[in-house]
């Protein structure tokens, strides 16, 4: 039986149940299909404003690079002990080589990546000073991603699913790989093998994910995906969620609401049950990549035998951890259980 939790209280029995689920993470194979990128960080300090223009002068103290987009989803899975199979398209360039090295170092095989010499690997560079992002500049050319590369990626995904993957995550960053035809084909491949699909959706593709096990839009994406004006308040969010569940025939829906927590909708016959999970008050350093952490934790917990309510709660714990870290980050099982234990201590 799934553990029953009050939104403010976790019992010792609940924690024991969650611990058993987390222990089952190791070795579970999860497919990740979507846009990948290389995230660069230039960090420094600001002591003055430029005499050339009204902008801060950043004195650079360090530079680093990490996996971004679907690559970050895969890294999150690996950090939690799973075996991610990352399927995407990268160029034949220096950024792709660096990304492959970073993936390998994080325990993610780059072997299922399709290499396309006509495509430039996407790079996002963030300049951060005094823990604040000053500017971001992107190098991307989605139009260069051709149909041959998409077809090759779908073939690689089919191979991955045949290898025993227990879930498929579609990581949609709107960078070219996930367009209507590939979305339809990817979901059909998963349905053929009975593999549940979890989606971090883009607004323009929102209604293409009909029949997914769960999609995880934020509030803006949820309203935008349904072509509705954003409305504030929990009542509006719950009305919206029930309409999304009905229209897209989803098994579940998780709307992330920032400091207001998350609301999970699960199918109960012809209707949808609602479960609201609040956040804990804590200092937020950076929300970069938080959606990647949510979708990876949710899918993995589900694959490990959790009920949707349990998977959503675990995703909430993970999100609370990662926003307290600067830059694109991931969560370990030890951190996840420690976060859950803190709820137990304050019950």
C-alpha cells in the first residue's frame, strides 16, 4: 500500500516506506529523449560599473561547464543511482566532445547520442556575480537539426526501450528534436512496449502529450499550454489541472508552483483526485535545472514502485534541495532521505 501523508506531516512508517523505495533506485534503467546542451558558468565579483556603458564590470574568478537540458536529466538519474540511457542529437564539435566527457564522468554513457556534423551543439553561458546571474548568452541553431538526425535518434530510442528501460522521460526544451512528428513517434514506441512516459513539456507542444503517465508543467506553462490567461490562486490551479487531465487523458499531472509548492492530480475513474504538497521556507539560490530534477526524481521513484503521490512527494523533496544550490545541480539519495527526515523531525 502507498504511504498516506498529510501535507505537513511525515510519519515514521512513511519515512521507512520512502527509504525502501529509494533503495530500489539503483540499477533501474530509464530512457531520456530530448534536447541536450552544454551549460557554461563564468563566475566573478562586481566592484564597479563600467565607464563605457551602465553595466557591471565582472572580475572573473572561475569558469566551469556542466551538462544541461536532457543531459542534466540523465545526470540527475545517475546521481540517484539509476542507469540513464540518453538519446539526443549533438554536433561534431568541441562542445559535443566536452559534453561527452562530462557525461562519462557523471556515469552517463554518451553511446546513444546521434552525431550530426551539420548541427551545432547548443551552449548556454551564464555570467554570475555575487550569487546573481548578470547575463546569459546562447549559441544555438535549431533549424540546422535535420530530419535524418531526428530519424536516427528515434531509431536509437527504439533500441534503448528494447533494452529494458522502465520509463521514458521526454525532456522538451523546444530546441528542435521534439517536434510533433518525433513526439508522436516516441510516445508510440513507448506505448508499444508498455513503458510509462513522463514529460517536462514546452507550451507549444503541450497538447501533443495525450496519454502520458505524467507531465510536469509549471503554472505558466500549464495555463499557456491550454491557451488560457494565467489566474492566481490554488482554486484556479485545481480547476486548470482537472481540465488538463480531462483533455489530455493523463494518468497524472504535476503542476509545479514555485514557492507555493506542487499540486498533483491523479485519475480516479472519470474524475481527478487532488493532492497539494507545500514547500518548506528556505533560501533559494538558483532555480536553474530544477525542472530536470523534478522530472527525473518523479520518473525514477515511479519506476521503483511508488504510487504517484509518493513519487510527487519525493520530487518535491528533491526540488527543495536543488534550488538551494547555485547553478545546474543534482541530488543524491542521501540528500533526498535527509530532506524527508527533516519533515519527520518537525512533524
